[in-house]
C-alpha cells in the first residue's frame, strides 16, 4: 500500500473513532482524553513532519477531528473519506512550507 493511501486510511479511521468519542460524550460519557488511539503520532512520523511544523500540523489535524462529528455515521467510515483526503492535503501543505 502506498504511503499516501495508508495515511488517508489512517486519518479516516481516526476521524471515525473521534465520531464515536463525540457521540459518547454527547450521551454524557466522558473519557477525559484517555481513549485517543494516538494515530496522529504515527501519521506525523509517516509524513516526516519537521519539528518546526509540528504545532501548525497538529492544529490542522485536530481541527479535522473536531469536524468529523458533523459527518454522517457509516459502517466503515466511508462518509469520512472526502474529509480524510482534504485533511491529508492540508497536512501536506503544512509540511511543504
């Protein structure tokens, strides 16, 4: 699997997981930040984000995680694929600066 495709799918799955967490929080179940999978750390390494770009990269990434809760739920997260692809493009532009 090519790295770009792998990163897109990892982002997609992290967005889906964040939908679950946001849904549980809306029902009154809070995880106090303990249930994040840390996929962003893996993606950051795969993208070879330079240290000076870390903060901007993380801001973009976590903004997309927040947006996921407003997308429809789907069994494999297929509704999130366009959001994941947009996230990846924006993350690439942060790294390219």
